[in-house]
C-alpha cells in the first residue's frame, strides 16, 4: 500500500468519526456557511498579484516536521502582504499536522481565496470546508473515479465553492468536467513523493483551454515560475519551500520580489 492509499484509507475512518461528532446541522450553523466566497480564478488573473498560492503546512509524509510551531496569523497575513494570489491551508491532521482551525484562523485575518488542502472523498468534507471558511476545495483525480469526482465537484459548486482538480498524468484529464474550475498539475508523484517540474511543462497543452491552469509542488526557483508563466500557467502552489524557513512569509516576499525583478528585466530587454 502506497502513501496515498494509506491516507485515503485513514480518511474514510476519519470522515465517519467526524460525522458523528459534528453533524451536518451543526456545520450549517457556522457563520461562514452563508458568507459569500472569494473566487480563486479571479485572483489568479489579477495583475497586481503574483499568481502564487502560498501554502501553510506544518509537516508532510515525505519530509516529516517542517515548521510545527509556525503562526497561522503571522504567516498567512505575511503571505498576502507579500503579493500572493491566494492561500492554501492543510487541514489533514494525521499526515500533515494541520487542522480545520488553521483554515478558520486564516479566514479571520485574510480576505482572499483560501483553498482547503485535504484528501476529499465525501460530501461531508465539502460541507465541512464551507463551514470553516474555505473558498476552494481540492479533488485529487488519483483518489476518485470519474463519476465520483463529478458528483463531488457538482456538490461543491452548489455550495458556492470553486474546485481545483489535481492531476498527475494526461490520462487523469478524462476526469475533468464542467464543475471543475482549476486544473493543477502536481509535480510530486503521490505514490513515491518524487518531484519533477517537467511534468507541468509536458502536460500544459493537453489541458483544455477553458480551465485555469496551475502548477503545484516542488517549486523553489523563481526561474521556474518565469518558465511556467511563459508556458501559460496562471498559478503556482508553493508551500514546502516557504515553510522550511523560520519566517515563511519573509521568504515568500523575497521570492515574489525576485520574480517581479526578473519580469521587469525581461520587459526592459524586449523594449
């Protein structure tokens, strides 16, 4: 059993337990349940933003502890002040050390699109995402068959949430549907956690033009952002590289400033 299969197996048990502890009627009483959501697709197209979706992540199965004591308030506010286009917050506890309260805390301090980064396999988790203040949910194509992914995406849309469908291969694109807003190419193989940015470069042209396209994982070099932008990507999900620093938001700021400097130099050289 690979790590992704272990996570999904655990998630099934977790969803059952949480449904008993926090009934749907309780989730629907959240102040966030009726609050208008913020569009990630619109933020990714804003010229005053970087296209970077900055992630808050305490640990990972491949790296272990990354930044277990980081402040959600300080880091997420700093990310947005640095020019990020949105936030991603890990809410999985067992494998990533996150919790729902992390996303709610980020919501309290930021008016921007927030992705709930988790392994969603059930409608209950989508209701939960809405109740904790998320604007976007992640559906991993590798975890879901085509019909199930469409059901979950449709349900998310009915609650006002956007859907990011994550793929790892061209074959998984067949699972895309009209309820998906963003397609993310994960450069990390979720079976062995190896990383290769070439995955994004190779798959770009195969993704239909009606989806916003983003590249995820393994990005730590501003040059890679420039190359991916030239390829046509609108968004770039980065977490580990930022979170490995004692001050993730400051590393994010330097990273975005470097990108802007490089883009200015390119414009000047063309002019």
